[in-house]
């Protein structure tokens, strides 16, 4: 039996130093913008899907159900591949970044729809009635009374969605977006120092997510200012 | 006549809650609705603000008319709903808005009154209900009685022709009830037209011009407070009144 030898750990400090900025830069100019843009479009789509699900029109409910089911029932990696590599067969060509935005937005739209729907339903029925009795219409009650209260409930789950999204952007590397992880991959192609470079990438993702969780805490305490439990 | 409801029918699924109720009220008068729980009195009150949609009957408030057997247009719904405002048992204040914001929400957003003017008027009303010092607090910072008085202020701020009260003191601790009743008495004195569902018989005796006893989905007895409370005609009314009186 071959002896198991734990290799001597030597860290290539110059490589670590020189590779850090290109990897971080990939994060700053691709990963973060990709996550933010996709989240904004994704939330808009999720809001629409949530409203369709809540509508009394059967067809609207059906459309939202099918959409959510497809998004949740298929891997994001496959969705990305269909949009970037598949759609050109139909004559629809998109840039890698735009393709990633489309796929990630659609993904968020499917997952966050149920979160938003549940948070809207969590607002007591009496709030609707209070809005109606002062003369508001559906849209006014929804926008001014229900959504601000639903927002408070939905911040923790939507923050999770966003943090997942930041990490999921790494899948965009498969469609040639030179984001954080792809930058690390590119450098390994010449240096072969996989452990170092992928650990660096992991570290930067972790820092991003750590900062986001701090921001999440701030938003939560701000939205909690009108609730008795603090 | 400010309010006229005719032959109101309402069911929830199989159970018939209102089985043909007629109701009239003149401007400036106070009507108190009493009755056992499940009698349909709250459903009747909510129907006046279209929070329940009866399947049959007509409703006229301040000249606006709807026929429940037809599908109501959005405009019809809005027009008749804007004639009245509801004070809820569980106040239903907007928890994310301050006391002042709760009161000006309707005037500013729905009635498009300039915000400055709405704030002035809201402060005046909050002063009347004794809560001017709480205008910048959030509802959770107030006691139940204070919350309910904000609920009343919110309804009054809309200047509706008709104020509706759905058991406004039932959810309150006993020592907080009198402040709310005092505010309501004050409104009655000022000439507001009011329909009140309540179990507070002493209060009803003092402010009501007319009392109706709703039982099993119909008005089984109506009259002045004296007629109904001192000389009830029906055995069921007598039994109900004695039960309430024993409880208090």
C-alpha cells in the first residue's frame, strides 16, 4: 500500500498577492453588479408572480403556478445553458452578462414569488378592511398598507435569497462571464495552484456575504421600529 | 332619511346570517344594534360599509343607492362606501404609521386634501379624543383604549355622513372602556349619525335614539331605549337583556 503523505504546505505568497486584485476585481465589476441587477429584476418578476398567484382569475393563477414550478424544478446551471447556448438555435443571441442576468432574474422571480406571496398573506385581514373603510382601492391598500408590513416579514427570507444569489453568480463562469470565480480559474490555468486560488475566491465570497448579513441586520432593525418586540 | 337598508340577505356558504333586514335612520340620530353573538348584527353593520356584500337587498346612504342583487360597479362601491367609516372591534390601526399618519391617511391619499390642511384637521380631532400628545407615537406604544380612540379619530377625519362602530369596547380592559364611550357620547352630542353594535346597555340607554334587537338574522324587536330595555315585548329579548345585565 502506498503511504499517505501529507505534502509540505508552502504558500506562494507572491502569487497570492498578485492574484488577489484580479479576483476581487472580477467580484466587484461582475459578481456584485450581476447579483444586484438580477435581484432587482427578479424581485419585480417575483412581485408580479405573487400578485398573479393571489388574483382571483384562474388563468393568472395557473400562469404563475407553472412558472414557479418550472423555475424551482430545474437546475439553475441548466437554465443558464439553455439561455446562453440554447437560445441561439432560435436566433436569439445574448451577451454572457445579459444571459446571466436573464437566467438569475428568472430564478429569483420563481423563488421569491412564494416568499412575497406568503408575506402578503401574513398581514391580517383587518388591515385590508381598514384600508377599504377609509376609501382606498385595492392598489392603494396593497401599496401603502399591506406591502410595507409584508416587507418586514419578508426581509429575512429575501436576504437569504440574495445571499444565495451572490454565490449562484459563480455559475455564470460556465457561460464565460469573467466574474470572481472565473478569474480564479483563469489564473489556475497557468499557475496550477488550485488550493490557493480557489481558497482566495472562497474567502472573497465569504467577505461579500458577511457584509450583506450585516446590512440585513440593519434593515431588519429599521423595519422593526414600529413593533413592540425590541 | 340618511340611511335606508331594505330586505338585506346575506349567507356564508350554507348558513343564512341575514334573512331580510330593513333598517332606516335619520340624520343626526344614533342607532344601537344589540343581539346575541352569531345573530348577524356585525354582518349587518359591515354590510353598510360593504365590507360584506349581501346577495340581496338595497342600500341607500345620503342619496347613494345600490342594489345588491346586481353586480356593483367599482364606482358604485366607492361612492356608497365613502358615505360611512368603520371603527373596528380590534381597531385595525396601521402599525407602520404613527398616530397622526393613521388619521391623515384617508384624507390625504383618498380625498386628496392638501397635507398641511389634513394635518391641522387631524390634530384638532386628536385633541378632541384626548390624544394630541401621542400624535407621533406608533400604535403599539398606546394602550388599548387609546388605540381605539385613534381608530375613532381615523374614521371621523374622513368626515363621513355615517359612523359605524363594531363592538368598539368589547376587546378592551374594563377600566379603559369609559374613555372610549365618552368620546362616542361626545360625537353623538355633536350631531354625528352613528350606528353602533355594542353590549354596553347603559351607554345605549344614554345615547341611542333607536335600538334594534337582532336575533337569528332578523330584527325581532325595535324601539326607543326605554321601550326596548324597560318594556321588551319578546321573551328572547328579555332573556338576552337579563343575561347581559347579569354579566356586567
